[in-house]
C-alpha cells in the first residue's frame, strides 16, 4: 500500500502491511478454530420453595396440583404416564396423549397461571423423559414460532429412593 | 505489496485492499457470533431436546450452573464431584458469598444441565441438596429441537 503525497511530485511513502495482515490472519484462525456450532439452549423454570417440603394441611384457596406419575422400565425408558389415575401409556404416543389431555384441561388458557403440575418420577427414569413431559404440559410451538403456553408451574414430588439391586 | 519481476528490473504491485477487506469482514463476523455463554458447556453433558426450549429473554440475575453427567457425577465450578451431596460445601460457600453481597440464596437461580440419560433420581437429589443450602429457584436446561 502506498500513499501519494500531494506536495511532492512522484514521492510515495510505502506502508508495510505485512504485520497487520499477519495479525488479522492469526485472529481469523483463532475464531475459526474456537467456533463451536451448537443448538440453542432454553430453560424450564421450576419452583421448589423450602416450605413446600414441610407437611401440613393444604391451602383450601389453592388449586390442587395435577399429579403426573412417570414409571420407568428397567432400561430407564418411560413405561407409563399416569395422570390423575388415568394411564396414557409410554413412548412418544404417551406424551402426545398427555399433551392433548392437558390442553383440553387448560382450555382457553385461563388456568395457565393457576394450574400446577407435580411430577412423581421413578429414580431410574432417564432425565430426557422429564423434559419430554415438561414439554408436553408446558405448551406447544405454533407454526409461526410462537409458544402457546399451557401450564407454567411445575414442581417435583419428593425424590424416590434408588431401587435395591 | 511489490514483487520484483525476474525478467526485467520493474516491479509488479498487487493491490491488497480487497483481501484485507474480506479478512476484516470475516473477522467481524466471527467476533459477532462468538458465544461466551458456551463456556459453561461440557462435552460430557448432552442435553435433552425440547421443541419449547427457547433462550431466555433476560438472563438470570445470579446464575449458578450445575451439570449432571450420565453416570450421575456433578460438575460444579470446574470440579467433578462423585455424588450430588458433595456439592453442598460449594453451595454453602456460594451462599456465604451471596450473603456478603446483601443477597439471599433465594435470589439466585440454579441452572441444571443434566445429561439426557442421567437418572431423574440424581437430578432430584441435587435439587434437594440445593434446597438444603437455601436455594429455591431452579431451571432445567434443554437444547432446542426443531419440530
């Protein structure tokens, strides 16, 4: 790169670009090598206040939580989903049926902020099933990308002891 | 940049401007997509997928990230701990630090990044340990799944 000087006739000052290009290439290489392509991550809020663990008489003004029981198979897969003593079966279809049932319960969305789900899971249940059931009760994604909310309050029952082997 | 031609005494000048332009554009692109939040990611933890997993609109005020591997080990503050109960001393330390700043553990959010095949019982044990230390707010992290 040479910069012409107006005052002079043919005089040019040559600027050595090599160090700058070196640095730019080094930075570029750094960013390319440290680039990690990963899926976006999102959070599901769970409220587990300390006083909720204490046993006591239930609050009459509060809607009782919808209890969902997740039974695990020996391999940790979800064998059965039971909501209010009704079985929805296991696997992907079980989660779909649960989603439809919760959607019909919540209806027009007026219960979204009030309704609460309590998850009662087997110790060995694979964690991905918990996320699936939370997804099934939390809402659904609309074709335009928006999320239609169903139940926002989710909590866990006290943990079960590990099975004796 | 000048090159001397072998045949004659003249020099050939290459215009470096377009290359520098492209380099800077690439550099700017990589700077913008650099994700610092990925620093908490660990290859041992493969998150479960959910169609509803969406990045939060605003970041948690005082996040504490706990990761659970497939084997049930807990990764906290760069340390790998064998069981959830081993996290308690670290959480008590966090609690002390929060109290020194005039905050309470209830203000903090525990972000749980559990491996998709981890046992739910271990995750629940971890939540129970956090409750013992006074933490109340939890978020379960999942990766976005295209529906």
